[in-house]
C-alpha cells in the first residue's frame, strides 16, 4: 500500500507548526535565499585585440589591448573571475578606442587621396 496515495504524488517530508499563545496555528513560513551564480566566464576579446594590434595600432592601443586580453585569459584560467572581468573590461575599452581612431585615420586618408586625385 502506498501511503501517499498515487505513485508520483509529492509527499511532504515533515510539517512544522509554530505555535505561541494567542496566535492561530498554521504552517511555518519558509525563508528562501536565491544565489545567482554566473556560470559563463568573461570574454577576453583576444581576436579583436589581435586584429587591432595587426591592422590598426594607433598610439599602441592595439598592443595594450592585446596585453590586457592575455592577462584576462590568464586570470580566467587561474580561476580569478573578478580579475578576468577587470582585465577584459580594460581590453574591450582599449579595443574600442583603437578601432575608432584607426577607422578615422583610414577614412580620412581615403578622403584625402580621393580629393588629391580629383584636384588635378
């Protein structure tokens, strides 16, 4: 005989009632704690850093971004996710600046070349 009734029906393991004089009896209120754990490691932006280092390296920002990307990867492999996030954030910021400045230089050079060719 199944004491819970049907098979697969949830059965409470133990019921606890808090009672004090003057209070109505009822089930105790449970407190739950939620812990959010980030299972995804931070990105190290190594490919973007390599691209900035090889193709657009204004003011050595691509080199600095590559160094911070390598540090972020090392910290991630060592298990220090906070350190990895810090270095990855710096690498991302430097990559953005290197990409923007490199793009401005390339676009302005192209415009100057076109103007010089049509000015003749």
